[in-house]
């Protein structure tokens, strides 16, 4: 992980530990136990496995209240509806899965809190798609209770923004505030193992200088997992999405900053290369001969009349950065993102609770 900044411009390096508002104490920690990566025990797949575990004995007796649909195919919306419905048997099955998953989430969180990088953490926000559901809210709340019962002084809550938006809005906090003085929006990219999402993010600094009112004006999604595109095809598609969004934003009258913030899985090096953990992306993104920011700058050398600047960081970090405006009352906080795996990052605010700089 890099900790330098580019002195000539004030723009943070790719994967930097020092950002305008926070220090990134750690990200993408891969804890292990005897069964493998610890994060796999609190992934969205792990919840589905737990749900299946509770359904299997009932199915064997022909009394599964959730019917014949595979657990992995039942939507979060359907499961949420069961929690407020009248079918007590179905409710009991889903609630049992939530309880088991909460125990696993608490176990994993406990392990993080015992690492040096996460010591003295006061609050954890939980993102990823699973958090955007009643299932997720209950599991997070239950995990917090379990930890508090063990005398951990920790608060856990779902991420404020929709997880899809958070992965774009967080990119605002990769850039210094001066870059927005003459601009009201940026382009942001969230690269995932299933989708690539691009968006125009409004700063809304006139309404809230701390960016707490920032929002995604328009976004485009490409589900690359539906096919087997090469890395070059993926970059070509990404460039097209960004150019299309640029045109739409300019036609709408937005003043786009000459800046693109990128969230990407893996360990991001200061030169923009990806050291590891990008195995789910289309093609080989960990090659020393490949550099995504450099490829995008070559394809999009200017935004408006200014040279394009790009900063890339780990996707868990960027999703967590969307919470910066809501973390002023604590000093040390972290993010866990429940998805294919368990993304993680820990932050220390660079400004104290009284608003004075601690640099």
C-alpha cells in the first residue's frame, strides 16, 4: 500500500494511505482460519448456504415453506417480504438463517477488531448488496448486539447510500476539494467481479460543503459476467460508457471536473497497477504490463479543456469513503462490504471531532 502523495498537484497517489479527509489504515486484509479465508464466512454466498442448510431437513419431509425455488434464486425482496408476512414457518426459516449469518458476521468482525490495524475502531459501516435489505439490517443489528455482549465497544450500521451509489460517490473523496471549485461533478467508475458501473456524481457542494448531499445523477451498468470479454474489450466498453456519460453531462449543463475516480478490487499500487486479488475481473488485470488509469488517460486525455487526472483505489475503500461526511463524531472507523467476498477498510479521520486538523 502506498502512502505518498503527488506533491506537485495535491492529488493522492493510486492506492494511497493518505487521502484528503482520512488516513487509510488498512484495506483488503485477507484473514484466514483452518477453513480458508475468513471473509468467505460472511459473504452473500455464505448467507444463501445457511438458508439452504435450514431448508434441507424440511425439504426432506416435504414441508419446506419456501417451496421448490433454489435458495440462491430467491431474491432479497422475496425474503424481506417473508419477514413481514403471515407465514410463520417461512419466517422461522429465514430468521434462523439471519441468526446464523449474524453469528458469523460477528465472528469475522471480532477477528478484524483484534488486529493491530483495526484496534480502537469505534464504528463499522456495512456495505455491499446484502446490506441493502431488511435481511441485512437485521443481521448487522444482531451482530452488533453479539459483540456488545462480549464487551466490544463498537457500533455497526448499514451504509447510508445505496451500495451501488456509494461505490461511485466515494470517489469524490479521492480528490482534493480545490478540484471542485470550478466544477460541480465528476466521473466515477466502480469495477466489480460481475459488473462495471460508471456514473456522473454531483457534488452538491452549495447545499453541503462536506459532500453529504452528493448523489449519482446518471449511471450506466455493464454486466460483463454474462459473457467472457477480454481485458481489451472491457476497457473499450468502459471508455465508451465514460464518453457517453460525459456527453450527456455536458448537454445537461454540468461542469465536469477533469477527474475520474475509480474503485477496483484488489491491492492497488501507487503506479496504478493491481498487485493481487483481481482474479474475478475480465482478463488478466494483475499483469505488470497493464495499467488501467494509464489506459483511460490515453483514451480520454481531456475532460473539457483540461487534462484528465485519474485516481484509483480499492473498491472497499471507495465505498467506505462515501461515509466520510457521516463520521465526524468518531475518529477511527471501518467498512465491511458483503458481496462475493468480504471487502474491508479501516480509516482514521484526519480532522478531529472539533473540526481542527490533526495533520
